[in-house]
């Protein structure tokens, strides 16, 4: 009898324990987050998501990697059709415009308006370019997440070996052209070039920056009329063409070949996203590396890249507010500074520069300040799906054909302008 009572008591405790665990589990709000961060970027995201979950026991964010942005876009569209979308997801501006039209996301402004912990002071702390790029029809609909700028990487050793100041990279198109030509060399005297000034990857993003730096615009303010087929657009293409085919101080390098050649000391300068730094450091660099703002012409204007995050309408306010709590936490000064430290994405808040992680980076590498300063002159791509579709055409049928000599700059740009005009007209039918 005594043994039976003990067994009953133990069983009762187990039942109570299980019921408590089930209750505790049911009190945790699950948030599904779809993203496309891989390599060291994915590792950094996992670290921060785990930290959020640890410090917010009543919320659990499950981060699911979709492989790449193309797959993420496709899966998001498919999930929306079936009503099985995630709670939070990364998204480009062009996608977000479609989400707004489809009424499938909850505007971030709705959360802010009802959140007493997030007011005007917090909004003012976020760089204006990020607020503007996430605003549609005057309303903040999404929030900045992983934002990057283009930067200039350079080999300080090569500059020093050529009696150049290793701490003074080129700041203008003219300086870059001159140094790239100087540093294109036959090092072993066999009649073949061993070291080039730079390499060029066919990139709409680079063209956009060159266009703005020359004083041009991508589209009219209302995004109805293309303006990139201007004299400034021609100047941008001619600049690339001269490096490749006139000075011959650059060569075409698809994919990540340019990055590999740079780390292998085959080129002196390499231009790409700020987050390329994370990948290069991950694979290892055995020379003194410099990083600075991209060279400019008439203006310092530049285009930010990367995605934002959206919160989907799930019909469950508890989940939606938990999703907002995650988004809000991730973009607080401490976390956005940590995110920038780990990945070289840009911090979204000005106050992030008061955090030790960013302050230490600036102290140890002062020239990187010019990279962050680009945020003061940044703008963003047109928030229309027609531009997102035109970018690929711009790369394959404009930039590539011009540098390969099969089309003149003005003709190629006019073709692209005609294409986007037709797309815009069709969308308005």
C-alpha cells in the first residue's frame, strides 16, 4: 500500500510537471522569420536571434533560411497565395510595394502609433534614407534590416610599394583612373600584365552610383519617367568603358572572381558591397587592407542596398506584436551596432556610433569613417516593381553590351528607357 501511494504521488508530480511545461510552452509566442542570410552573415543573424530568444522568454523567433533572395521572393509569393506566409520576412522595396497593394502586411507605422516605448525620438535616431525608403504613400510600411553601401577596398601594401601613401586611397574618378593605370603592371617582365588596377563586375548597382555621382537621376520623382538615359548616364558607362578598353587598367570579373583576385593580390582596388568585408575576413587576408568610400565625381550621392523587414497580417495580434518586438529590438542601438560589427552592414541608427563596438572599429581603422559617412548622402532605388525588373536588362543588355563594344552608350540606355516606359504603361492599363 505504501509503495502504491508513493507511485501515485510520483505519477501525480509528473502530471503536474508536464502540465506546467505545456502551459509554459503555450505561453510562448512563436514568430516565424524567413530570411536569406548565408555564410558569416547567417552566423551573425543566428547569434542575434538566439540572444533575442534568451532575453525574451515569452517570445521565440524561429529563423528559417530560404537560400537566396530569388528563392525567398518566390516562396513569399507562393505562401501569400495560399495564406501561409511567415510572420516576418526580409523584403526589397519593390516587393514591399506589391505587398502594400495586396494588403498582406501590417504597416510598421501602425505598431509605432500604438507603442508608448517607440516615439519621435526613436524615429529621429534612424537615418532618414532608411525611413524614406520604407515609406509608401506617406506611411512607414516596413523597417530597415540589412542595409549596405558600396565601398572601395584597396591593398595598402601595393600602394606603399609604389611610393604612394597607403592611407590615402583615390577619392575621385580622376584619381582612381590615374592610380589604376599606374598600378597595372607587368611585375616579372614577361610582357604580360600580372597586376591590374581593378576589376569590374557587371553591376546595375555600380551604374546607379556612377549615374548619381555624375549628377544624374534614375527616374523622375513620381517614378513615371526614366531619366537614366541622360548625358550623365552616358558618362557613367563611358567611365567603365575607358577603364576596361581604353586604359586597360581593369578587366571583367563575373560573380565573386574579383573578390578572389583582390585577396590573391592580383588587383590593387576592388569595389563591392560593405558586407564583402565579412566574407574576405572569413577566408583570410595576408596583406594590409584598406576600406574607404567609393570615388566620386560631381556629388557624393550613392545608393543603399539590402533588404528591409515586413510583418505580415496573420490575424493574430499577439503574434504580430511579438514580431514587432523582435524587429524593434533588432534595430536598437546596441543590436544594430553589433550587427554592423559582425557583418559590415550599416547600422540603422545614428546612436549606434556611441556603442563601443563601432567606436573601437573607427579608432583602429579611421579611414572606414568615410564608408559610414556615405549614409549622409545615400538614397535608394525606385520603389516600383518595373525598376526591379529593368535592373537585369540594364546589366545584360546595356552595361555588358557597351563594355563589349556591341552597343553605343546612348543607344543602349535608350533601349532600357523604352523598356521601362512600356512596363509602366502596361501596369497603368
